[in-house]
């Protein structure tokens, strides 16, 4: 798990407040944990193709439309950001080609 902090004495796990600057619209949906991962962290870039019922980790060439708001260790319900402002440097699975798709879905990167 990635850590956030100025130095070793101030190390903490990444929290929703580190990633999400402003939450305008979020929902609860089933987030699928890939078989090759033990956990997904807050800030994971996601995609849904069924109107928000289920969310999957987006591929490098995918069109993301959501950001995970809570860490998970197994497939199940979790909060997902649909519209809002996030800090780009804390996103997991993000690459520069995702920016236009996130913007089109009203997720602004800072």
C-alpha cells in the first residue's frame, strides 16, 4: 500500500481526503477486485459499462468514468466518485490518455 507523508515519522495510509478534493456525486456499486491484485486503494481509476451497477479497474487504453473512494480487499460494494475534483498524483492506474475521458465525465484533475 502506498504511503503519504513528509517523512518517516509522519507516514499514513492514503485516505479519501488525500485523493478527493470535492465530491459532487458519488454512488455505491459493486467493485470487482482483479484476480492479480490483493487490494484496490482509494484513487483507483475505474470504468462501468452497465450504468453504475458494477465497476472494474480500467485498462491502460480504456475510457474511465469513475474513481474509487474507499479501499477494498475483496469484490463488493464500495463508494465510487462519479462527478468531482481529484488530485491526479494520488490516482492509481491512471495514465495521461485517461484525462480527456475523466473530464468528459465531469471528473476534474488537479
